[in-house]
C-alpha cells in the first residue's frame, strides 16, 4: 500500500472539509444573532483543527502523484468517508448545547451519508450556523465528496479514475469509458444547476434565503435534514404549502434518477433515454404505490380525507421514502399495516444507481427479479438460453452472481445488525420492530423508521454504543458495502 498517496489525497480532502466549515462559520458571524457567537467559535476552531490535520497529512505525503492505483483508490474512498465523519463531528461537540462523541459521530455520519437520522431532539436550541453545517454535510455527501474531489485532482494532473469508479454513487457504465475529468465536471455542473434551481423555486414560494438554501441542499442530496422540528410539516399551514411540497417532491424524484441521464440530455443523445429501465421502474413503482395507498386511505372509514387529500399525502411520503430523503409531512405510522409494509419495501429498494439516493438500488432489483424469473423457467426448460439487458447493457452471469451476492449480503447485514442493536439495547424494553427499523433506516440511508424511530421521533433514546454501530451502517450503506468491507480484509494491505 502506497501510504504517501493515501496521506496526500486524504489531506487535500480534509482541507476541502475545513474550508466548508469556515464558510459556515462566516455565515454564523454575519448572521448577527447573539447565539451565533458560539457557533462561530465552534465552526472556526473545528476548521482550524481540520486544516492542521490536513497540513500534516499533505506534508507526510509530499511529492508528485502520477496516478492513483486501484487498491489505493479503494482505501481512499473508504477512509475518506470515515475521516470526513470524524472531523465533521467536531462542531457538534464544541458548540452548545453540545453532543457527546458518539452522538456527534452519528449526526455527522447521518449528514455525509445523506441519511437524515438525528439525535437532536430540539433543533430550535441550536444556532443556525450549526444547522447550516448539517445541511452542508448532506450537500457534500450528495455529490459524493470524493467525486467532487476527482474534478479537483484531475485538474492537478492526477489520474483519479480509481476514486471515481469506487465512489458508489456514480457507478454507471459511461463512467468507465468517458474521460473521468469531463464526467466528474459534468456531474458537478448538473448538481450545482439542480441545487440552484431548487433553491430559487423555494425562495419564490416565500421561504427565507436561509430556509431555501437549507432545504435545497438537503433535497437535492436526498438527505432530509431540515432546520425545523416539524420538518416540511412546518409549512403545512401556509396557503401555498401544497406547492412547496410538490416542488420538493419533484426534485426528490429528479435526484433519485441516474445523474448521467441529465448528461445524456445535455448532449442531446435522446436515443439513449429509451434504455433507462431503472428510471421507468422507479417512477412506476412510486406512482403505483402512492395511488394504491391513497385509494386505501380514501376508502378507510377511519380517515376523513378524500382521494385528492390522500393522494397528496401519500405521494409525498412515498417519494420521500423511495428517494431515501426522509422529509416528513405526515405520520405514516397512523396508516394501516399494509401501507407501512409497502413503505418498508421502498426503504430496502431505494433510488436508481448513479443518483444521490440510497438503498439497494432499483437496477439491482431489476437484475435480481429477472434472474429469479429465469431460474424458475430453467427449472422446466433447462436448455433454454436467456439474454438479459438492463439499462441498455447486456447482463452476463458474473453480473447476475454479484447482484445476487450483494442482495444476500445486504439482507444478512440487516438481520445481524438487528440482533446487535437488540443486544446493545437490552434492558430498554426495545421491540424487534424498532431494532429492525434502526438498521433498515441507517443501512438504506433513509432517516426515519418505524416504532420508536418513526417520522415524529428521533434516535436520541438509543444508547451510545448503538449509535456507533448505526453510524458504521450508514457509511457501509452509502458506499454499498464493498468499499468499506475491503478495509477489513488483510490481503488488501499486503504487498503484491
């Protein structure tokens, strides 16, 4: 392992993180609110500590980097997210009302992985500068800190293809054939453009600049952090509250699709759009489930809403869960059990590959279902030859095997994680539903879960060891398992 490469690149990454903290500290300084003085100190001290650590790493790795080998690229991706989480937790520890180390790690991990789970019970008790930092962590995590970094490294003349390919958010086929710098810069421009459009729309609907920026960052990143305790329910009493919900739901869908679709549109390669199976599946699944739930709620005598009101409520919740954003406008735990079961399925599936959404990804669901169907047919037609195409790409036996292994490992981690959470929470009277919800919400980067962790609750009631485990699950799910698990394989660190 070339530790000089690791040291230099990780140092540059921390330097970028320190700069983001300093910007939030500058906002807190200019905000003019008395309570922001504590936020200024916390953010600037954190930025300083992060910058010092970055300088040490950069000096330790001094020298020209010609290229980043595959093994070092995998290590940088995994360690980069871990270091970002650790240093990103500093402001939450230093600023009143203060979080403990495990709580701060959980909050930081939830931000950078765009999960949206929180241990903060009362957001009103925290300075706006710190709440802005929460939003910035999600915005950086949405584009993928390392994908953003690829663009910078490429302009420095560093071959960063291995970083791009191992940052799980953008593992689409075009990424391996196009020039990595151009692809990274295109994705960055698209991300900035969508963020700006979302922010200006929210501002036009009457949100303050602070609220518009905060919600735009956490919507486009499909993260779900809000500066208000009631989340988007804060605007439900507004006359145009429905328009705000519709606008945000639109961008949750937009950012749950493969971002390379928008690169295709920009390049006017319209014929390529017909091959986007996972986009059609994602929109179709969301529409079908939202309409089904709305019909069920409208026909249920316990709910005094018509179909239109039920559809508005169900559409936002379904899109929020499917996109793994986690914004709340309604308490879905009051819905019938079959509705909650559908939402649980959406939590596992998540959004499309190459998007800011989490979950197992729709493309893997397509491959898994088609492979399962083929195996059923092969049971009585053993000699039949199948040809599988997903998103315009032929799927061979190796891809099917890797997909099946991923799904099996994903479900295994959910099961084992639930047991571990149950052990750590023994004596607290925690139910199986809550254990399962905690693991599912964090591994799939959803945010809210079920039971004691529903849309009107938070994770502050869990023990600190549990929060550390769930923080690890968030990073594991964000990097789609393998980029983190490989760090614990001794062979990856040996000479070859």
